[in-house]
């Protein structure tokens, strides 16, 4: 008898194989399991550490990064509004130290606080989330794709500059897209478009 003959024979019948393990339940259940059993559930992938978290989690269970939907800016389709050729205005560029800047949104006017740097965006429903200096939430900012910290307006001596803060849907100045974090000169009468929310700058 050869040594090989002492070895147990492999089972050819797949029916003898042990059954596949059932999906985990209870505390061992994973986000992938939730998605498999509930097609409407959406696993939340942490943008910092990449961990797949269970649907409905407010923060990443590994690194604590906020995952709440309230902090997410609505991503808009790029083809919803064609960009028109820019017409550069020739409005006044000089503003005094105490002269207020206003934003015209339709028939409404929002006064920008007099400060060296002002952030403009929307307030989210995440607890303890930092707020912008000017909240555009009452003007449909969430539905129109405005980020929590969308743009900043900065005064430098007698001039005013605007910069996009890396927003999800970008910013247009008189129809031309701003490069994120690059300051551009603002003139009286300029049109800004934050996502799909249009406003006119007055000073």
C-alpha cells in the first residue's frame, strides 16, 4: 500500500459541503449586510478613513468623522442651466471701511456684516457645526446646492474680493466659474451664483 492510499479521499459530492454561513445579525451586522437586505438603504463611506458604516450612522465608528446627511451639500446636475457668456460690469470697485455690502436675492436684500472677512453659506442641522456669517438658508440655499461654507468676501483696504471655498457646486462671478480659493475683485453690481442661487452685490 502506497502512502497516498492512507490519505482520506476528497468528497466529490458537493451536497456534503457545509451550508454557507447566514448573514450576520445583531451587533455583528455590517453596513454591507444592511444594503444587501434593504435595497433602499445606503451605506455611508467615511471620506476620511474609508470605513463602510451602517446606514443611518451620524458619525464614523472608527475616526468620528460626521456622516450626517444634514452636512452634505446637494450635488446638482451640470446640465440644468447653460452658462451664458459673461458680461463684465464696470461698476464701482471702491468701498469705504464702514460702508455696508448688500446682497440682492430677488426682491430681498441681505446686509453683509462689516468685517474684514465674511463667510457666506447655509446653516446645517448638525449639532455644534460651525455657522457661516451670512446664512442663505431662508432663500432656498439647501435645494439650490449652496454649501455650508460656500464663499468668503474679504475687504482689503478700499477693495472687496470674493473667493469660492471649495464648494460642492461651485461659484460663478458674472457667468464665469471661480477657481476654488482664488480671490477675484468684486464690483458694485456683480452677479454671483452659488450653486443655482443667484444674488447681486451692491455697495
